[in-house]
């Protein structure tokens, strides 16, 4: 398998067609693609933390990670995101999973569980849940 840089447009198209419960993102700092013998099998989209309380300029968030299910693909993308973010000067990287997801790929990539974060849905007048499962989220982090 091979990691390559990709555009946000390419990553969002893959997410739109393959992610189980999230759609495309609005922006990013960088996106990575994972290829197996030339076949596009996964991507990660990294950007600023969604939580304004965590957006301190040195924390990067993996906003989306999506694969076709090939063994070790998620772990390979998580590791690559960490390496790129560190080279860009970030000191910490975070991401979220649904409460029902076990996080095995994150643990394999040296992420630490940081507890339950946020509520089940977006709040406020704009109601931005966009069909996301109404389930608590787990936050994971890795110091870089």
C-alpha cells in the first residue's frame, strides 16, 4: 500500500461514496490517499479542530478517515496523518469515533482515548447534524 497526497475534492468524493455515516467536509489543511496496486482504497482529511476550544493553532484534527475495509488501511492512514501533521509543526492530533466503535486502529496507531466528547447532535439554530448518528462520540489524541 502507498500513501499519496490528494486534493480535498478527491477525498470528499471518496467519502461521499464510501463513508458509513459522514459526508464530505467543507475545508482541510491536507488530505491523503491510500492506494493498493494503483487502486484508490482510502483517504484521510485533516484540518482545524471542529471544537473552537481545541483550536489553538498547534492541534490538528483528522476530520474524516474512510477506507474500503482493507486490513491495516486505517492504521496506515492514521500513522501518515501523524507524520505529516508533525512535519507541519502541529504538536497534537485528535479525532473522534462513535461511542459504538472500538477504536482498534487508533490504539494500533498509538492514539490514546480521551473520553466522551460533546453531545449526540449539533445544537443551535442551524441544527447542523446532517444525518450523523445520534450517538455520543469518543475523542482520541496523540502527542506529536
